C-alpha cells in the first residue's frame, strides 16, 4: 500500500507520514487519558519525560488539571 500526503507545504515520505501519524495517535490517546505517558513513550523508544516535553508540538498540556484538582493538589503539599 502506498501513502501519499497532499495539501502540506512539505513533501512527506511514506515513512515520515507514518511516523507523524503514530505520534498524533499516541498524543491523542494520552490527551484522552486512554494511555499513560510512559506507555506512549515506549511506542517511540524514548523516555517518559521526552514524550511529555514533545506534547507542546500538538498543543497538548503535560498536566490537565481542572481548578478543583489543582486546589486539591496544592492543599496536599
């Protein structure tokens, strides 16, 4: 099967497109709380912190706490 990415300013190779799709899938699953950051990192053979530091490329926060959770966390410290 051949994959051809169109509509993007850069010319993607099939491998480049597959890698980007894999990252997008892992980030989205992490954002939806379906997988943990450590599991997502294992998909790429990187450490958890490196995965977390890459989330900004997809506008996904490392920590997703609402106000109540944040207040609860700060009260416990």
